[in-house]
């Protein structure tokens, strides 16, 4: 008769007590969030100013996150890198969801659906499908391996310095581009909450990021991300339910928004034929043609524009025009570009914006129609492109009718597949599954991740349709003198997010006279729907929570890769655990400051790289990880050749087809536009991953077999017996029978 395992029973009871304690704490936190919002709503009714309410949201949320970070501070290696491997599956799923729900995903998902219509569903299908791949192919095996980072697994599985170095480089580059976008979102939302300038907003929000990731590593980041998920999901769903009740009287938006979709589809048909819209589109097309002519002789165009604006000011003064109009004309003259390069960029931008706005529906895709691949992204869609790209793709403008391209379905499916593979290969996502107590908990954690992520993703299509319904039925047709005040504030903060202009001079807002950036769809939804100010700032606080949670995870991924995989594994193998943790903290600080500086530059040209992040992650990691787990014959030569070949194919396809890189390459760029099967360049991973798999397979077969350590690791990963965590070795030790 076997003796009862008292240690296992005691461990189970300890875990249960820990989980119950977490339930109480986060239950109280959720109640506190609701009470805090209710209190601010009461203060708003009593006359509190906008600035005080916005500052209260910012200060309170950042202080709570900072307090969790301070209470979770640690220098213990296991706690700092993987939160002690004791995060329950449900809470790890919630933290993973917050890690995934970046500012891009929170702000940009509904924005992409607003701009692209049906095509935007590719992002939701791809991202959620990626977690299915994680659950089946990666999470349990990575948890059984243990250790701390993805380059750790690549290095241990294949051996040698090159596989680890390539994985390390890909981790840092992909994660850094991603974190820059999160910091950009922090600056945008912080400036909205406080009224600070964008640059100051970046560094104010950065403090909340650093307190968590710098002091407590994965331990602090995990428990902060759980709190941040609670804030962001409340903030996202409140406007969805509110708009649904306001527009249809239903509190079930996910079931009843088909009513708004029918109205939107009908209005789209009307707007295509509206005479005023056609007049504005013709004027915009003429403006685009004028800008193109100016590009032919920029110096002459600069001189003519200067004379014209000066004459306009003199005419207004002679007519005793209102002072505001004269001052506006004077400011326009002062803002004219002074150098030929600046003027050329301004004319090119004006041409692109005018061309986009001159298209039917101002370039918006019909909400319920499948469209072909996009034309190059325009400044009008730049904000949505940033958001969507940071989470897995670029905002694609719809072609005028699906018949314009023979491959709309191929492009849609390619984007879905690319996002699935990229999600499954994102280092900061995979690292989260090192933190669970057991392999079984890691698999359950993926299921919980999907549950918490889907709560937001199923709300995004409804929100996009309801915002478009509000724009089409309430905003369009309003006189310019009666436009709401929130439009003036947002256009002042960033003209790329919102801009209106009475192009045909009739004093009435037409769709083609409105440029609404995708990033603004979520942030402006409460004000667009006439909700109280407290809801507006609740949504902003949710966006801030999303940005901070992902920025924490990405900074930790970058710093751990540099400190653990580069410094410890390759430079100083004798470094103590304390020294490695301190090095990681130093890398967090350095990376955060560098990312803040890059984000403050507002580099529009970074968009092509951001849109490509998921393709690059898929090409670099997916073949090496999956074949490394399931094929014993895969070896070091194959891994190096496969990763390099996959990344090279992905980069080549992007450089060949993205407008920005083609301009940078100049005469070295390919002459033709070589899209294969109509696949957009941001989905280049669908070509890079197969190439990487084939090259890894062939190179492994043509070179000598892997060493025993690599094959033993594969055997250990597939050991069928259940186990318990063994943190000293990093593997799961099997039960003895």
C-alpha cells in the first residue's frame, strides 16, 4: 500500500489559500474602482472641472500600480524573472490578457474595424487563433522546460552561441518596436487626461511603467497587470453598453448591433450618391492635383504660396474681416515651410490626404463588404495604422469594390494566418507561461487568456459599428458653428487624429470634410455619444492601463534578454544572481528612456516596421520553436539557417512592397510592385515561415545529427508522466510509481 503524499497535500492547500487571498484582494480592488468612478461622477455633477477629473484618474491609477510594484519589489532571481512560478492559471490568464491588450489593441481594434469594415476582422481572428496555437504547440512544453526566456530555450535546444544570439537579437528588435508604440500611447492618453504636452505626457506615464518593471520584475508586473486588466475591461465595455442602450434601447449590444449595422449600410449607399459629398470629393481631387503640380517645381510653388497668403491677409484687412479670420490667415503664413525639403514633404502629405478623402466614403471601407488589399497607408489612417500594426498588422484602406482585385480572400486569409503565427511566436507572450506552477496550469492559463481577451474582442466590432452609426446619423449634417467642443480639443491635440474643414463652403459638415483617426474611435466614443465626462476619462484610464501593462511586459522581455541571455550566458557566466537581476534592472531603465525618446520624435516612418513586427516574430521564432519541440533531428545548423532564411524572406518581401522602405532604398529598390497573390507586405510572414521551416528541415538533414543534450531535451519535454515543479533544474520532475 502506498503512503499518502502529505507534502503534495500541503502544497495543494497552500495554493488554495493563496488563490482565495487573491480572490479577496482583487474583488476589493474591483469594488474600489466602481466606487471611485461613482465618486468622480458625483463630483462632476457638483461642478468639478475637467482638468481635476482627468488628473484624478491619472494620479489614482498610477499610484495604485506603483503601490503594487513597491509591495512586490524583489531581488530574488526566480521571483524577478518568473514570479516564483506560482501564479494560478486564472490570474496568469488575466495578466497575459493585460500584457496582450496593449494601447494598440485597446485603442486600435475598434478603429481598424471602423476604417476597414469586414476586413478588420482578420486581426481579431488572427490574434485569438494564435492563442490556440500557443495552447497546443508551445505553452506546455516551454513551461516544462522552465528557465526564464525564449532565447534560453533556443540556446538549450540547439546549443552553441549563434542560435541564442539570433533569437536574442530578434527578441530585442521586435519588442523594442512594439514598446515604442506603447510609450506613444502613454503620451497620447496622458496628455488627454492632464492637458500636458505630448512629450511631457510620455515621461509622466513612464514613471508608472518603471516602478513596476524596475523594482519587482515579473512578480510586480504580474500582479499589476491583473489590476490593469480589471480597469481596462471595465473602461472598454461601459461605452459599448451605454451606446447600445442609447441607440436601440437594448443592453445586449453583442446581439442587437445588427440594427445599427443596417442603418450604417443604408447611409453608406446614400452618401455615395449625395450631391454635396460629390462636390467635396471633386474639390479634394482638384486639391490633390494642385499639390502634385507643386511637387514638380517646389521652389516656384513656395514663392507662389507665400504671395497668395500675403495677398489673402491684405484682402481680409481691406474688407474689415473679423479679427479671428485675419489671425488665422497670419498663422497660416507663419506656419508655411521654410526649406525646400519641408515644403516637398508638406505638398506630398497634402496630396495623399486629399486623394484619400476624395475617395467614396472618404476612404472608409463599407462596413459589411469584403474588400481587396489596400492601397498604401495614408496619413489620414496613420493613427489606426500605428495601433493595428503594433498588435499585428497595418491599417489597410479598402479598394473601391472587391472586383478591383482578384485576391481579396487570399489576402484576408494570409493576414489571419500571419497574425496567428506571429501571436504564437511573440516573446513577451510566451514568457508568461513560465510563471505557472505546473505544465497543466500553463495549458489552463492559455484558456483563461482567451476568455479574458475575447471579452474585449467581441465588443470591438459592436463599438466600431455604433460609433459609425453615431457619426453618420448625429454628426454629419451639423453646422460648423454647432460642432461639439470635444472636436476642437482633439484637433488641437493632434490634427492627425481629428481634422474638419468646410471645403465647399456650405457651412455643413460632410463625411469627406471629416478626418477621424482610428485611435480616436475608442477615446472619443463617450463624448460622441454624449456620455458624462467621467466616462470619457474612464476610457482614457483604461487605455493607459493597457499601454502600461504591455510596456511593462515588453521592457522586462528586452531587459531579461540582454541581462540573462547576453550578459550572463555569453559575456560573464560567473555573474551572481543578484548581479544578473541588477543588470536587468539597469537595462529596464536604459530601454525605457530610449523608447521614450524615440516615441517623442513621432517618427511616421516607423510605421512600416511596426506593422511588420508580427511577421518578423513569426519568421524568426515559429519554425525554430515548433520543430525544436516536435522533431528530434532538428539541429544547430538547421536552426541558424532556418531563422536567417525566414527573416530574410520576410524582410525582402516587405522592402519590395512597402512604400516607405522603397523610398529609403532609392535606386536599389525593385522597379515593379511584386505582391504575390495580392498579399499585403505586412503579412509577409506567410512566406517567411514556410521558407524558414523548409530551410531548417533541409539544413538539419544535410548536416550532422544534434548532440545528445538537444535530443534528450526533446524527450524530456514529451515525457508522458505527470509531474511537479522542480525549480532547481527548471524541468518537471516525474512522480515515482
